[in-house]
């Protein structure tokens, strides 16, 4: 799994990301140090790409399970999905799935929780709508 290390001090795990350039940092002190040199705001395309790229390699048995960049972009642009992700509990759940050593098992547990199956169905409906237009 990729390191979640602060890119400023290189000592602690990061908890935050710069709102302009999304550089990971761990504390206010590191943020202030980062801001000593002005950073560049990402273009919307760069911001989308930085948000959707996984931090670790994934292995899948069936290649048709891999989403293309156009599908990922549609997911990222979906207002319904973005609105759903404003829920802190859902954010924590997605983070937990992403950061654990066995994401498939954690995903199965999440599917038993209220609201998560509806969230995954939203994502699948966006992917299916893209597949129908192909």
C-alpha cells in the first residue's frame, strides 16, 4: 500500500490536502511551511485526475471490471454522487475500504450498512449509462 506520509515534514501521516495543489500535509505548521512558496492551483482536469487515481495497484480477475477514464470522469462529474459524498459517514466508510489491507472484505461489510448499496447503485447507473452510449 502507498505511504500516507506528509509531503512537507516526511515524518507523520497526512490528514489534509492543500486546497490549491492537493499536496498532502499533516498539520497547520506544515501547511504554513508549504504556503511560504506559492503553489499552483490545479486545472479542473488535473484535479479530477488526482482525485481518482488509486494510491495502490489493484488486481482484478476480469478486465471488464476496470473503468475507463471517461467513466471515471462521469462519476466525478455526477452531482448526485458528489452530493452523497458530502456525508461524513460515507466519506469515512469509503476511506476505510480504500485504506484497509483487504478492501473486498470491507466492501462486503459496507454493503450491509444502510445507504451504502444505494450509493454504489448511483455509481453503477452512471457507468451503465456510459456503456449504453458506446
